[in-house]
C-alpha cells in the first residue's frame, strides 16, 4: 500500500509544482473532501477553484522545501515551506488519506506572510 501511496503523492506534488490543474484533479473524486482553515471543500469544481487560488500564491517556479514526509498505510503527511513573489510560507502542512488510487481526505494549512 505504501508504494501506491508514494506514487500518488509524487504525482500530486509534481502536478502542484507545475500548477497543473487537470493533473492535480486526477488525484481526487467528486466525493473527496479537502479540509482547509476556511472550511471543507468538496466536489471537483470546488477543489479546482481551491487550487486556482493556491496556485496564485505559489506559482510554478516558487521556492518549495519538503521538510518532512511520512507515510503509514494509506495516510501521508508532509511538512513544507515556500517562498514566492506574493508570500513567504515558513510552514505548511498537509495530511492525505488515500482510498484506492485517489485522495479521499486531504487537510491543508499554512502560515503566510504577505510580501
């Protein structure tokens, strides 16, 4: 299971780094739930909009550091940092719960310092 989770996570992070909305949405289903500081995001259209807004803050080419990556069974956790023209993010964290080859639940939070 961990190998499959690692593959999906790598796909997700690569799509994120490339700001590739279509590729990132391949990792979710219509029933996936994205838990954010602003509330729960469900449905592919809403998840797409979440990433449109996130990509505006962390566009392709922004500095991105993977500070920690943990995988246990069908759960992955990452601790990261980023720096772009719009914001410095000294700490961000995501937790993913996978079901089959999709992200079923995803939590995301970050601390942003506007530039």
